[in-house]
C-alpha cells in the first residue's frame, strides 16, 4: 500500500490507534466544511419569521455547532484535543431550495488539522435545526456533509473541486 493510501489510525496489526503528532511542526491550520438541511417551505418560513415556539432556531444551531467543534475529541475517538483559536458557523437560508446551508470554519496553530472539528460543527448545527423543528417537520433531510477546504500542515492546501 502506498504511503498516501495508508490509514493512519491503524497500526501494523490493523488495530485502532491515535496518531502520534509529537514530531510535527506547529503550523497555522484551517478547515471549512458544510452541511445542508432540507425542509418543507413552511418550516423554513417559520424559522425565518421567528415564529418558532423554541426561540431563535438559527442562533441555537450556530452555538451548537461552535460547542460541538470544541467537543469533537469527546465524540470521535481518535481525534486529538485541540486548542481551537476560531470557530465560525454560518447558516444561510435558501428559500428557493427550501433548505439551510451551513458552513463551519475552524482554525488553530497546532500539530494536527481541524477537518473533523469543522465537519462536526456543520453536522451538529444541522442536527440542532432538525431537533428544534422535528415537531413540525419530521421529513427534514440532512445532506451534503463534506469537507470543502483545508489549509496548513504537511499536506498543504486542499480544496474540493466543484
């Protein structure tokens, strides 16, 4: 197996392990991820008009995404605890597609990347929207959870092709 295709979280015996990053340089690292939650037009309108009984659904989802990024190693077993320097979660409603696009950006200066933190932030924000609106729309769909871009570290800059 080529070095590029090796699964770094498995040892020589195929057992799960946390990657040793102690020899890596501290560098500026950034990752951007997204998720989309599709819903009924009426559900999106209720959110946009602020008529949800539970309050500001978008603000709650944004905070949940930020909190989730900070707790990623508690959820994903092989993730390192990281000292994040920035977490931004942006929720963009699209009335034409009846969805909310969620973008999460995480940054730090450290020895390992922040892709999992950005993915966790975006997906948790989507899950929070689902949780808060499920009483009126159980058919919502969370879709397109994906890494869009990562910067820094040994592998450098990567951007998803559109």
